[in-house]
């Protein structure tokens, strides 16, 4: 697609969902905090670095952009999920492989539970008879969790408590459960709440508000003014959704989205000008009991809250390169995790090449360096971009050291080694 086509478009600055098309065929669907800024970012010279090979290829095919405005980022998130599920666009590849993504499950009970469940766990834990409604997938983990907090404040629901247990659950005490646990809400009233949540996830906000207004008037006629006032507040909340937390998470998840960085500065949100390095290492005992880890260094300091552990099948039997491939494959499925500026792997050309292969599979362009060791496991050299190595040598070595230490610690703890 040429930049001239974009210049002719009058793109709204509001939240919403955008479509890249080839004629009438939808190639890609995305959501945006600002439609104008997000669509413009696809014409950045650094698109390969910021969005990857698949998106670059998609742009080569697309000849049309369209969009749907929404009143909030929250509604854009839900609309995007519904439209991807409906149209299955060619370049929304990660959303098709939804095993690691979140779904909202509403159970088929007298007092249904509203649960967040990973795609891979739905069939394990729930049969078709257990599920009344299913919404998703939602691929952005942190953003989706923030979204559910907003939804639950508007529509308190039951998730883990037991009906009529006489003791109020924690969520009841903070106003996030309507009181199913202590019998404060009837089956009929609770069904109405579930219907409100259903309508919201279906993107039917106008119908939802109409239903809420009707219920509010009904309560008022019965002089149940407290319930009527609660619904009035819910209607106001729907018309003025406070989703600043979603905007923060939106830009936190992509550290090399340069248009995003500018918008963060403009809105005085969290500045994400960090240089994140992820380092990977593998540990095993004679080829078995294999584990892997990811360590993170940001701005020269370990960020231990972002460290991750990976269990590896013994089928790889001491093959560190194959183990690394499995670790990276699983890591890159988590596009809700912040992405790195540099990936440092423990090893030489074989490890660097396998890392390139996995990144190409997912369409990501990230700088890769390899930390080569000698027979005594002492650092011999770092291979990769010489300028990057010169500028970030200390951080790369720190990340590599942390990964090695973390891998040994995890391996020792898991297999009780002395």
C-alpha cells in the first residue's frame, strides 16, 4: 500500500478497529487507542523492525484501509476479538492459534460464574454442557486483564464463591460480587447481570443501555430507589468508560513501537523508552531433566519480575539448540509480554540461526547476539551486530549471567539436586 492512499483518508483520532483490505477481502484487523496514529504507524520506515515480516508482507498486498470508531478502547478490544473470530483474516495468524489466549467462560449454573480461561484449558476443564456463553480469544494478556477489572466494576459477578454460603467472599466485601455468596441477589436478578455482561461482550452497548434504563424505571416505580440509583451509575459508567489503564497497557506491550512512544509522551503516560534485553539458557543432567529460562535486563538492571521458567520434554535429550527453539517458540506466543530490543542466546552460530528461524516464523525482527563460551564455560566472544555489542556489552553479559544463574537455580530446585 502506498503512503499517498493513506493521505487521502480522513482517519478519526478516536479509539476503534481498523481493517487492511485487498478489494473487499479483509487481510488484517487491529484495534487502536487512536485510529489515526495507529494506521499512520504502518507507514513508518521502520515497519519491519516495529511490526515484523508478516505485516510488511500484508502491506504489500493491501490497497484499502477502513475503520469503525468506538467510544472507548475497551469496546475496541471486544469488537476486534469479535471481528477476527467472524472473518478469520489471513494475517491475524497469532489470533487463530488461540490455545494460549484468554477466553471468557460463563457457566451454565443457577448462579453462573464468569471465568477467564486459557484456550488450551477450556476442553480440559469444561464440557459443552458446562458452558452457557464463550467469548474470545483475547490475545493481549495484560490489556485483557485490565479490561476485565473495568467490566467487573460495572457488572459485579460471581467467580469462585459458593451461593448461600452465609459468609461474604472477598469480592463481595470490595463490591465486585453482587452477593451471591450471602443470598443478597435472586436468581432472576443475577440472570439480568449475566445478560448485561453477555450484551457487552457481543458489542451491543446501545441495546444494553436500553435494557438498563428499562430496569431502572421498573425499580423506581417499585420505589426501590437504591437499586435504581445503582443502575443509573452503571449507565453513566458505560457512557463514560474510564479505560486509561488499557491505554497504558497498550503501549507497554511494544517497546519498539516508535509512534507509540511519541503518543505516550504526548499523553504523559508511562514512558517506555527502555532497552530491554532477554537472555535464554538451558540446563539439564546428562541430557535429561531439561529446563530453560528467560532472564531480563532493562536499562542495565535485572528485572526479575519478568523472568520466566520453561519445562522441556526429555525428547530433546541434551540438544540445547532444539531446547532453545522450543523455549523461544513458547515465549513468542505471549505477545502480551513486553518485547525485547535484543535477544541474547547462550551459544554460537547454531543458536543464533535457530533464533532467527523462530523469529521469522512469527514475523518479528529483533536484534540477536550469541554469547560464545569455551570448554570451561568462560566467555570467549559475543557474535552479532558489532555496534550493538559495543554499546550494550555489559548489559548483554549481565543478562547472560543472570540466565545461567537462574537456569541452574531452577534446575536444582525442580529436581532437588545437591
